[in-house]
């Protein structure tokens, strides 16, 4: 069965600093990979997705993520964090041919001035 | 505008009082799903539906019911709510074609408190 691990429950960064949120998955083949963001009191917004091809994917709001098959990882990055990026971030994995998405437990990002 | 809508957005109720949370999508998606989100647990799937009159259990179905009488609507029913169903609930939908690749569109969430 698939599993998704986000090892960092809470991360604090200074505005303007770089950011990397970690995501590791357990799945035998190459899954579909997603990052969602949930701003306070809001629903889930898709930041970016990976299905195949180029392992570095660009998303909205200046985010990118890199799929590393050898490490079973799909880490989310942003070179310069803005205060509005404070939110909770969820990594999700989908299995080709299946219907469900498996979510990590989320990483809460705090941005300090 | 393509969207998934949920109502109500906030609900406080008492133990045992039946309630329904509605979900509607205007994208003609075949697949619809309900999740609950709890701190430290991420999102867990409650029920899903692959088309009208086709529903199936997810990971945490106990205490919930669903129905899919129309393609656009997928209500979540709590026949006898209990405090452990206090949670944030999300409805999601997507196309079933292989091209959709599991990409789901989420509603804004319903925060339910059962006292």
C-alpha cells in the first residue's frame, strides 16, 4: 500500500529565505505526485503536479518540486518565501489506475518578518 | 467558473442529530469523494463514487453514509453524529479518464463540531 511521509510537522522561515518541504512516498512504480496548499480557513489549492517526463516541475506562486526516483522523494522548493506563503502544505500520491489520493500529514509553514 | 461547492461551511450540532453536508460540482466529473482532515493525520478518504448510483467505502467510512443520485451531487450523511466526527470535511471530484491522472479538485471545506 502507498504511504506518504512528510517528516516536518512545522517549519519556520524568515521572509525572503529559501524553503524546502520534504515528501517521501512508498510505492513500487512511479506514482502521480501532487503538492497542495491550504491557507488558513481555506480549501486545498493545487500547487503543482508530476505525472512523467521532466523531473523538475514548476507550479504556481513561484513553487517548484523535483521528483527523485532513487530517493522516492518529491520535495517542494521556493527560492524566496513571502509572508503570504504561510499555510499548511500537503504532499499527495496517486497510483496510476487507482482512484484515491494518499495524503501526507502536512507541514505547517510559518513565515517571520 | 468550474468549482466544487459545499454547504454548510460551518456547522455545530449535538450528538445524535442527523445532518447532511452537501457537495456539488459543475465540471461533469464522474468521480467524487469525501475526505476528513484531522490534525496530525492529514486527509483520509471516507467514501467515494465513480458514477451515479456507484459508491464505495474509503479508509474511514464508519458512521457515514453517502448517495449519488445525480452526477453533480454527492451528499455526506451523518445519521447519528458523535463527537469523534468533529473534523474538517472536504469534497473532491475529478474525471475518471486516464488522462486526469488522479488530479482532484477540492471544495472549500466544511468545519463540523459535534458536542
